[in-house]
């Protein structure tokens, strides 16, 4: 299957197979007014299967979201059809307003203007906890 | 601005220093009677409390300071929908230090992030209650002489019991601790406390539902109340509230120098008949709480340059 190369934008590569739709949602790409291609289960020499996402516009992409969903993903910045930058993404220490705390007893459940902030508490297992109530994200 | 929201905001060296100060306050109260003259503590208690609020207030009075008090969310602007941030920004204009209790978890952190004076968490929902832990630690230190090598049994509601989580966090930083976790299945210690604290630090622990079988091995027995206010479902509360009731009969096989602690209030989980047993230390714990709060108020006001 072929998807045309993009001219200016971002290619997120090496997404763990199956993670692309979650990434699409958290990056709020449903609200983006530009072509976005998601390739699921592409063949990968390293990973066996992987997902790829191509965003055909020069829009800001939240690297923290990518690092949270899939710290192994790579982000390629494309200008005039040429890759000008390749970034590997690690797990961010803090996540702000990416996910919401689900604990009904948390202060964020009643005070709507508070930012939902999660801190990485276990890098090995990729565990994030709400900074207010310590509920797992 | 330094605040204390979680017991882990204090290093073990600072806790040891607070214990030393509290010990000195007990010995020489007159030396401390004027240290906070002209300073004000605001106690903002948006959830019912007798001990903690009065303990903070007594602590400030014994340091020669004054107290401004809001007791009950329905008597303050919180009832009108004022945010925690706005409340503490306002109170910072009147007071030198704030002690706050709030039913929502994390409310104390929001307060600390917005106040311009130190904030002490007097309990934020089921999350943290660091000054209770300070009272527990002083009591254990005074009764047992230290923390190393102790077997500490925690009994009752280990799921929602914030004092239990804080105490485990604090004690796990000392060497050779061992924990026995005694609770009904539904109120077991949350896995994140087990994984992040006990397993990560390789601290030995045992889980059981049977208090009687483990009581002979304990140096400290920390009883807790099954808290009605933590349940969304009254039926679950009624089913679990009488899981453990400590009686003189059950204490027969316990060590003679075991110490029984309870953060109070109790409902019926420790029979009144236990109160006369020399191992019952929960009213000493109340008194110790005041001394540790005095030591903490002093430490934070000194760090803030207020005294």
C-alpha cells in the first residue's frame, strides 16, 4: 500500500501497532483541518508490525503526548519534501492536560479550571500519577 | 514558600529534628511560650475535625501566637463556590501560616501552590495527613525508643486510611522495618502503596485478614476506623465497619510492651475496656500530635523568615 510523501509536515514513525488511533485522539487531530494519513500494521523490519501517521501540514505536534502514548515512536519533520529533523521521543516527566484524572474525590473533579497534571512515577512501567491525588493515569 | 502536604515533603533528618524539638518542648515548654508572639495561624477546616483543628490551635496558642479559624465549608465562602486557590490567596493576606483540611484529594497542594504563606495539610480527603503521621512517629519513638527493627501491624481500613499510607511511607525510610497488613479483602492496602513503597524497597510485609494469628508478633498495632465518609455506598460501610474490634481478650497474646495506636476518632474498633491497658497509647498520641505541630509550625515559620 502506498501513501504519497508529504511536502511540509510531520511523519510519526515506529508507532507500536495499534496505538495510532489513541495518538490521533490525544493529539486532537480530529480537529485539524489538513490531510492526515494513518497506516496501520505496516511491515517493519525492527518491530514486525508498526503504525505510521503522516500529517500534511506544518502544525505544532505535542511531543509529550507522543512520548506518553508511545515513547519508542520517532518524529520526522519534513520541509519541501525532505526530512530536516528526526526526533526520538522519551517519556515526559510531566503531562499537562493530556489525560484527565478519573478519581471523583480528586480536587480536579470539582475545580474545573485546574490543569490536569500527571507525573511519571515509574519509568520502567510507564506509570503516571495525578500530582494532586496520586491516582494512576 | 515551603509547605508540608505529604509526609515525604520532610526528609528523615527533618523528621528527626522535629522529634527532637518536640521532645524539648515537652521538657521545657516555657522556652517556647513566646516564640510566635504576634503571629497568626489560620485553620481552614472544610471537613469535620475535632482533634486536628484543636491540636493546631492549641499548638499555636502554646507558642504564644493567635488563631483565625474557619470550621466547616458551609460557614465560609467555599459554600458560595469559591475556589481553594482564591480562598488561600485571601487568607494569606491575614495569616502567617495556614493549616487546612479539605474533603478533596489534592486540595492541599492547590492551596500550597497559591498561598503566599506556608500551608500545612491537615488532611486532604483520603490522600495525606502528614501531621497525624508526625504524631504517630513521635509516639512510636517515645514508646519504643526508635524505629529500627520494629514489626508494625496496621489493622482495619488500609484502603482509604490516609494515615496508614503516610505512616508506611514514613516508616519505610527507616531500616529493618517489617509490616503486617490486617484488613478485610475489600479494604486491603492499595497496590500502588505496596508496589511503589514496600516492594520497591524490599521491605518485608505480610497480608492477612486474621488479627489474632499475628498479634503476638507485633511491636506496634496501629488500629484504624472504617470511615463512613469514604464510602459511596452505605451498604458496604455497614458490612465492613465491625471487621475488627480490639478487646482485652484479644490483647492477651500480644507482647507486654506492644503499643496500640489509633489516629482517632474511634467508633467501636477499640473497646473502651482497652483504655486502661498500659499498652494503649492513643491518648498519648493525641498529646504528641500537638507537640509535633508546634515543632512543625516553628520550622516552617523560621524557614519563611517570619520568626
